[in-house]
């Protein structure tokens, strides 16, 4: 099986869907002539032309809204945010238009659109460019929210997102665009809303998504090696709708849960997970659910300070030991 | 702003119009005015809640615009949207029922006064966050250009919306990409309760048009045919040359911003001066002075229209509330769409 980087998997997903459906187009800053700020769209302008690979000025609320308005007319826009930090400028378009128009119009209009780009901290970008928007968007009814961590998932889920009749927020990671993994040559789709067991285990359920997937996998390795703990690593892949069934099935098997979250703790996606777990599997829990999150502060630029604010495999390993009462 | 007084000669666009078209336009303006008055009464009786923004005084703009549109063209408007819906042929019963929060409403009671949508009538909203529909309208126009469907999008906004970000970004993209869209600022002099002297850095809003790469057109509304012709020219420019236009129409709302606004900010004599130049009254004069109609005939028309709107209120009042489960509908679409 060929191996691709995540950026290549994203590119192939877009390319295949643009070939399949001429209503699909890509719009964003530097997506065309510059070939993409992170090269996700490299070669697409050459293949599809300026009509379908549309460079924009720096106008997030403008081109997010244009995408929504075009989707209401039956087009299938892929809107690239150079980073989801800039989506804050377009937040009203996503909150009040993309997510609500189908409802607000009594079902007369749909908004089949994908907003995609890198999310969460990268490396020493300072407080305004290091934020995780998972819980912001997952909070909003009317949206689907996807977060990918492997080339295989990125391609299969992005293709599903482009075909989805609803607005989809699609989180990637700047730090992970070069991550390689196997991707089949034949076409495949991954349904939105299904978690994936990235590493089976028996002792603790370890929930993660996006950037916390490699953190969780490294922590599971540490736990096996140093603590004789077998962690079941579940990559949520979709934050809305949540695959509650898969989560609860694992919790009922392990009776212990750690949530590794690249995001702030207050009102975070992990808080929603804790709520569901305590409601649906209270009698199966042998320990309080532990969360490992970003520090609850704006990020600093300095390398050491930033590093301290982000969950590291050692932190997650400690949490695994904690819920197993190993300390 | 120079306002003609009530005995000034009728504008040429109005005086040269035939009787039938004048009567049609008059009747449509009257329908909007009586609809709004009926809604205001229903609001004071507690039948309508939330926000209610009336279009009284500005009717000639909606009616004139609809006269200039072709099937497939779209109106995207603000929360002051009733006039456009009626002018586009949306059913008065469904419009009224929407404001009463009823199942029979235009969108089943989920939208209310500010979110009128009827796709097949070219009534594409109904947006209530000031300025956030300008990029949406540009997106409709982007799709028209992409698909080559020949449709034109006409996007209305108020003078209070020209300062906010999405307006600037949407117009920037429309101008940059030569999108087939007409932006129409209905300048009714007030951004809620703040007069434009305290909101606009330059009084002439169309002075921004060249900066967006657009043609500008600015005029004081006189009658629906003038609006039809001026907006019609912009629609042609959009359809035939794929060029956007920024139109500014100087108008006036006779009521407050919303039902809770007593409009105490108006200058002395201001309302009276604008009432004297009311395009609706001018159309009334044209029918009496130029087309040989009598006061009695016009009163009979008024009685018909009042009866239509009373019936709409009765229909709305008698209609059932939405089914409880309707609140869960139209959130997500299942399957591949």
C-alpha cells in the first residue's frame, strides 16, 4: 500500500471529489497560485483552473460567507482557513449562517460546505495563533465536526465531509501535515461519526482526537512498558456527532478513563465526554475520569513555556497511572 | 436632502406610467402598508412577540424592485423584510402566521418577523445580524457566475450596515470577482436611533463604490417606477456585463426602528416633511389626478386590502402552533445529499 503524508491525503481527497463532482470548488487564501500555505492544494490550480481553485484576499468573513451563499445555490465549497485561528473572524458566518440556515428556512435551503484547515497549537506561534477551536464549533447544533490524525482517516473523512449535505468543520494540524501513513489506492470513504480504536487495550480507556492521538499512543506505549498498563486508545475522529456507543463500550470493558485533549479544559470537549460517561456508565467506573488538557491560560511564545502548556506523553502516562491507582 | 412637498408636480416616471401599472404598484404598496399596520396592532395585542421592524414609508422600494426582477432573480434582505416578501408574491396569510409563531407560517414558525424565506418566490431572506448577509448575497452571485444561470442577486442593507466588517468584505469580493449582484442601501437616515450624521464618515455612501470597483447610483425615492428603472439598470449591468452596482436610495421610515422604539430622536417637523413626500401618497395622487379614479374607488380598494390583511391576522390567530417535535426538524440532513 502506498504511504502518503496527511497533506497529500487531503489533496487527494479534494482532487478526487473535484473530479467526481464539478460543483466542488476550493476557496481560500493562497490555495491557488501559492499552492497552499501548507501545500495541501499543490497542483490543484493547474488541474482545475481558477474557476475551481479560488484565491481570496484576506477576508475570512467574506469568503466564508461567499461559500455559504454558494452552497445555498447547490455548489459544494471547500473553504480553507489558513489556520482555524483566523476562523474567529468568520465565526458569525459559521454560527449564524452555515449552522442555522437549513433550520431557519424551514428546510428550504441546505448548506453543504466544508471549512477545513489546521487547528490547535503548532510551534511557538504565540497566543493568537495557537488555539484549539474544537469545543467552540462542537458546541453548535447544525454543524458536524471532524478532527483527523492519520492520512488514512484524513482522506476517507474529507471525502465524506465534501459529500455531506451539512456544514462540516474539518480540523487538521499544522504539526501533523508531514505525518506519513498507508492509504489505499482504491477509493474509500470513512463515515462521519465513527470513532476508531487506534490501539486495543484492557485496563484504561484513553480518549483522544487530532493532535492528542500521537500523544495518547506514545503514552500508551509508556504505560505498557513502565507501568504494565494496557490502554485502549480510541481516536474519536468526529467530535459532533460523538460516537458515544464506542466510548461507552470501551469504558464498560476497562472501567477507567483518561481523556487526552489538546485544548483548554474549561467547557472543553473532554467535559462533554465526562458528562456522557458518568451518565451512561456510572456503575462501571472504578475511578474518577481524568482529563489532561492545555493549561488554562493564553499560550506563551517561549519554547519552554509552550511545551509546559501542552499535554505530553508523560503527563498522559501519569493520568493513566492515577486512574489505575498505581501511585 | 431636498424633499418635494405634497403638491409638487408628480415625477415623470410616475406621470408617464399607465393606469393599470400605476394601480398595480399602488395596490402592492398599499398591501405592504396595511399588512404592517395589521402586524403592529397584533403586536400591541400580544399576538406577535420578539422584534417587529416595520417597512412603512419605504414600500416603493420593494415594489419597484420586484417590478425590475426576472424569474430566478433573488432578493436577500435584512430583518425589515416583510415588504420584500409581499412584493415578491409571498402569501400574506403565511407571512402573518410566521410572525404569530404558527405552523402555517412561511417557515413553519421557526423564523418570525426577521427571517422570511420563500425560495421559489425569489425571497432569499430575512437576515438579522446586521451586515452578515452581504457575503451570502455575494455567494449567491458567485454561484450564478459559476453555474452560468443568468440570475441576479439583489441585496438590501440599511445605512446602519455600511460600517460593519462583512459589508466591506462582501462588497470587496463582489467587486474583485465581477459578481452579478446589486447592493441596495436603503438609507432611511437612522441606524436604529442614531442619525447618519453620527454613523457615516462620508454622507454619500456610494462614494465607496469606486473603491469596490463598482458603479454607484444614488437617488431619493420618488415612486416605484423610478426605483424599477434605476435598479433595473443595475440588474441589467449585473446580468449582461456581470458587474456589481452599489445603489443608495434615500428614504424614510415613518415608524420607529422596531415596535419598542418611540422614535423620539427625530428632528422637529422631520416626520411631517417626509410624510408630505411619501411615494405612496404620490401614487394615490397620480391615480386621482391622471387616471380619473375617484376617492370612492380608492377607498374600495383600501377596504379590499384591509379585509385581506384582517383575514391574514385571523388566519394566523386560528392556525395551530407548530408540533412539539418540529423543533428538532431541519437541524441536520440525513444521508448523502
